[in-house]
C-alpha cells in the first residue's frame, strides 16, 4: 500500500512540475511575404539591334516562423494580440521579468531577404528569483552572421522597487574567429589572381584596338574549371565573380581554425516603471573582462584587437507616453555588440486617434 501511495505521490508531483513548466506557454507558427526591392532595369542589345532585358529579379521576401514560448507580458505589452515571432521581446535582453520563476523561448525562422536565404535559431531559458538569476541562450542569426551559445549566472541586488543591479559571469562558446579576415592575410602574400587559379579559374590574354582613336591595349578573358566563359575583362571579373571566391576562401579557412570559449564578467542594470499613461523599461549589460578558455589564442578576438579585455554590451528599452486620450508617442531600441558583430533595432512613432 505504501508503495502505491509513493507512486501516486511521485506521479502527482511530476504532473505539478509539468503543469508549472507549460502553464501559460504558447505554441505559434507564422508565415509572411512581401515584395522585395528590385533594382533598375538593365538591357542588352545585340549587333543586330535586338534588345533583351537582363534585369536581375529578386524573389519575394518571405519568413516562416515556428516557436514555443513562455514569457510574461509587461504592462505596456498587448496581451490580447496573436503572437507571430516578429515582436521585439525586451524580456530576452533585460534581467528582470514581470514575474519570478521560469521563462523560455524556442524559435526557428527560415526565409529569404533580398534574394538571400537564411535560417535563424534562438533558444532562451531563464529562471529569475529575488536575489539571483540563471540564463542560457543559443543564438544563430545568419542575417548578421553571428552564432554563439551562452550560460549566465548572476546575483541580483534590488535597488528599490524599480531598479535592479545584477553581477556575475557569462560563459560563451562560438565557432568563428570573429574579427579575422583570412583573405586580407592571403593578399598580403599573394597576387589576387592566384586565388582564382587555386579554384580552377583560368585567364587568357587578348589585345584590343580602338579603331576611332588608334588606342591599343590588352585584357583577359576568364573561364571556370569547365572552360565556360565567366568574364570578358579583369575589371568585370573582380566586380562580379571574384567576391564569390573570397567568401568561399574565408569560410573554408575560418572552419579550419576551430571553436572558442570565453569566460566573461557581466554587470547589468535594469529599470522598470509602468503607469497607464507613462512607462519606461530600460536595461544595459556590460561584459568588460574576458578570459579565453578554449581555442587557438593566435586567432582569438583578443589577439585580433591587441588586448585581452574589450567591452561587449547590450542595451535598450521601451518608452511610451499617452499625452491625451487621442495622442501618444513611443520609442523602442535594442542594440547588442558581441565581438565585432552588431544587432540593432530602433523604432519611434506617434499615434493620433481621429
């Protein structure tokens, strides 16, 4: 009998735990599409005066989003609207929540922007208590080329009811030697065309003469490894083809360097004030000291900038005021700089009800 009671107690305890984890959570999916910016029309005319349009058409911008979240709404946020993943969540960057306890976000996006395909992945888990907080994050944003994982543990010091100070340490891992540009080193030691030869491209010199002026000169045809003509001149080749080889070379070289891990001190300051007609939610995080725990020091970010300590940071906030029943203004900012990568969101606006 006692084993049955123990089993029932265990099942009930587990059920309560799962209930607490998933209570108020939201599963969401969204799809959006809009016209992409198209360049000016371009044309090609043959010797026989036949005209062909050669405009490069970008496909429509589109984003598919899937996610699962449990984030408490702040007073200034609309609790009734449908969630589609496009919103800016200050909870992800600040060190306070509207409630204590567990919050999380798991989100995946894929799509294309101005003809460039991308996949973004974000994971955020935080447990907030009165005197401490722990947080884990994984952020892979291909649009700004940043990919890292972090674990954050801090003590919290409430400074009154609206201000909070947090101090602790953050452990970050990443697979890219931020700041380093392999092609720059390569071009210091090699002629630019050697890179083309390494990838199977070949050139063939030809001479030309301007019949009207008698001016003469020479240039180069460029071919790929299969012998297909890529370009009629060095200038056209460098403008339209060479950049693809540079990106390929950089990706291959950076992949050989391996991964890194840093341990950083972190200090945060958060302020939250909400009234129906006026609200401010601001935060700032600074990572001033860093120690390399894993990775080739020669390719570390500290070696790139010439010092072991640098300032990584994130800051932002939301400001809003209702000046009257019909008039209101708002602003929102979110900025993050980790290594040499920046993420920025800036909004400002005015609302007037007629």
